[in-house]
């Protein structure tokens, strides 16, 4: 099914600069989409619009068919909490909290799971990303690759339908970057989940099942792997 | 909410030293407020207690609040009459039909009444002259409205009755005249009456004005001395319940027409000073707390500035503007609470410290230390004030934090 759809989405800054221009696209469950393009092509802006962090100047974004254009900010926040997960270039872990507590923040904010179950879920997420031993460590005690994996675990905390990543490997070496992309590929393979990654690294983009190329805020190419290994 | 609290605590703990400084600011404000309020309240309570203890609660005087109307005005109430240059009628001053009034007053439950006559006299002993005010009393009744007996250092009220013309004087007066118990002085009144009086008692209240220029004699004796037979010029009342003094005084005045003053009215000037004192205290400590509030504003602003990335990520994770606002408001309140708690402790220590101080001077009641009120309400007021001002100080940066746009921050950090 269509998880996410953009219809004529345009983002213009008050100063008149157009970041994203009339983009229409849709993302299905199980897709691993890489958004590429040169600097200033609007790929990050598009990701923020699709991730409901920003509102388009015109056009609309539909999440599972629901129009988000008219939703008030708290409703958007609730959607982000329950259905979306973000990973940024910088890990943005809260420095005062252990890896485990960082992963627990979105789970606790949502408040669906009981404390024990929340703890167990966070631990299993960290374990799945190979961080079981680092759970009690503070971010400053972790390596860059580990921090980014903690950030991924946090993005997955509430089992989102859609994982959005903005240059997630920008601060990582090749080995760690490849590992992160492997994780994304694996996550996209899980039932119903879609992964959207903004990157300027063409090699890494090749690991995705679909590549959208942006230039000057417009989609110039949108290619899918001819024989997707998994998913619809 | 637990989560918000946890995050707030984490953020504050990162800026431990700054947080400590702003908490100390609040604490000092609270502590000073507590110490000063305790001092002032202690003194004021003591003073009021002293007044209630020493002075009669209600004094009925032989005057009226407004001059008595002239006969012409009474005869022609609506006429265009104006009487100027009236010479006071030479009437006998004093409370009229005092005996009947006394009976009525004594019938009031919880009230004791005593008639007195006060008047000036010149005391002469050897070559020394001192002008004093002689109060004529009936010991049995006077005892119920005043605590003169408590202050007697020699003799007693009863001895007024036993001597022919007994006189009790203050210690300072005794010193000035150079008289001792049993000596005889000559008292001369403005009406020219002169009596030989025997010193039968000496009192010491600690109030210089009283000790140096007051004397007590029997009512009858003073009536002779003042040449005002059977005249009473004041009736003193003492009540079991002092809070009734003012309404009762109004009632009595309305009924008798004589000017009647409660202890509150008699001490109004000092009670007004207390109000001003309190206003000064509140503004000084308010200023300290204001400075402390700026400290809190500063630390919360710094945290907001430093934590823009955390704010951005929390928002992208699905925290609402309200969540972010609460997050920083809570930090202000935590700082305020810590400050209030620490301030209460420091305040208590300051009170105990002040309580240790001893003065060398002899104050009215023979006190040599600060009079301190130890009232939990002072602590409560200070704490509530501190936490409220801390919360208000945190509102502005908290609102700013909640309005940060995560997109701009994420972009800037990338």
C-alpha cells in the first residue's frame, strides 16, 4: 500500500528562494528510497516536508492516505511520534542520557508500553544493532558509528512505518557507512516499513531499491531496481 | 511528565555550576526574607504583646471628639448661625456620672474597669523640684486593668491605703529627687493645693518616660491634690479578648459620648510604622528575589541556547511545543524549589545565629537579644514567592525554546 504521497509539494522561503518545486511522488511499504542530488538541490528540504517537520508552501503530503496539510502542530507531532522515525547526519543523542535512555525517550513519550516492556523493547533494538554492551554508556563514550546506530535504534523506537534519514553516513567512515546502509536495507525488507535516505554518495545510493535524483528542487530521475529482491 | 522531569534534570545537571549559582541566588533571597521577616515579626509581635500587657485595652476620656455644640446652634439648628470666638465655659472637667458608667462597664462580660484621675503636680524634696503626672487609682480596681504591681521593686499597691498620703513613684524619679522608701516629699498641684506625701513604693518599668515622671496615689488623695473632688477623668478597661477592643470602644463612645480609644487607636502611629516597615522589608527582599529571578532567567536561557539541538531532535521525535515549554519551565521550577529549600535552611541557620547575639544595653523590658518569630508561615511565603518568581523567570526562555524550528537547527548542524 502507499505509505506516503506528495502531491504538487512546493516549498518557497519568504525571501523568494524555491527549495522544492511541485514534487509529486509516492512511497510504498518495503521500499528503500535514496534521494540524491547536488548540494542545494532541495533533497533535505524534501525529506523534512515528507517527514512532517516542515509544511509545504503549497501542495500536500498524505500519510497513509491522510491529508496532513490542515493538521495542527500537536497532531503532526503525534504522527511523527507514532509513525515516523528520523536519523540525521549528526546523531543528536541527548548527552546526559545513556544509549538505552536515549532510545527510551520516544517510547516513554508515547506512553503505550509499560516501563518493563519499554525497557525490553529498547534493549532488543540496541541488541539488534549490535549495541547490547553499550546500552548503559553515555554518547560521549561511544564511537561515531555506534552513536549513529543508537540514533537509528531511537528512530525505530516506536516501530515507525517510515524511517527518514538525512545524510546519516555523512560523519562516518566507509565501513560504518556501509554498515548503516545494510541496516536500512534490512529494515526496508521488514514488512510494510519504508526507508527514505538523503545522500550525496552515489555508491551508497546504489544499495537502495529506488533512487530519486533531484536537481534545483525538481525530480529529474526516479529509477527502481528492475528486479526488487523483496517487497512489492 | 516523569520523562519531562528526567530530561529537565539531565539538562540542569550538565550546567551544574551555573545552576548552583542561580539556586544560591534564590536561596539567599529566601534566607534574607526569612531572617528579616522573623526579626520584624518577632519585634512587632513582642511590641503588640507588650502594649496589650502594659496598657489598658480601652481608655475612656473626659473629652468629646467634636466640640460640644453651642447653645445658639442647638436652638436654631437650621438657622444661618455661626458662633465665633467662644470662650470655653468654666465647667468642671471629668467624666460625668462616672459611677453609673463604671457599673455598666463592669457588667460587660470579660471586661474589668477602673476609674482614675490624672493630673500634674510638682514634687519638691529638699531643693529639688520635679514635675510629674500623678495618677489617682483605686488599688483593688486598678490591679485588674494594669500590671503596675509586677513592676514594683519596693513596697506594694496596698501600702497606698495604709499611709495617710501615700505615693508610689518610678525608680528614675526617685533617683532624680534623691528620695528613698519612707521619705516624705511635698506635692504641689497647679490649683495650689500642697500635700505632704510619703513614698510607699517604687516601681521600675524600663520605660524612661514612665519611670522618671509618673506617680501613683489613691484616687481620693489625688482628687484632693488636684482640687477636683469626686472627679474621674479616665476610665480604663481591660478585656479578656483584645480583638474586641476596637468595636467595643466604638460602642461605648456611641453610648456615652465620651471620647473612647482602643489600644489600637492609641498606638496607631506605631502600628502605622509597622506597616511601613513591612513594606520596606517586602520591597528589599522582593528586590533580592528579582535579582535571583534574573539568575534563573539567565541559566534557562543558556540551557535553551545550548540545547537547541536537543530541542530539535525532541521535536522531530514527536514532542509538542507544549512539551518543550514544560521541559524548560520545569527546570526553572526545579531551580526555584532547590533555592527555596536551601534558603529555608540558611534562613533557619540565620535565625539561630541571630538568636545567639546578646546586647549590652538594657532595653525596655530588660531584653538583651533579638526577638525572633519562628513561624512556619514566613518560610511558606518565602518559598512560594521564590518558586513563583523562578517559574515566571523561566517562562520567557521556555516559550522561545518551544518556538524553535527544528528544520533550521538540523540544517545548521549538518
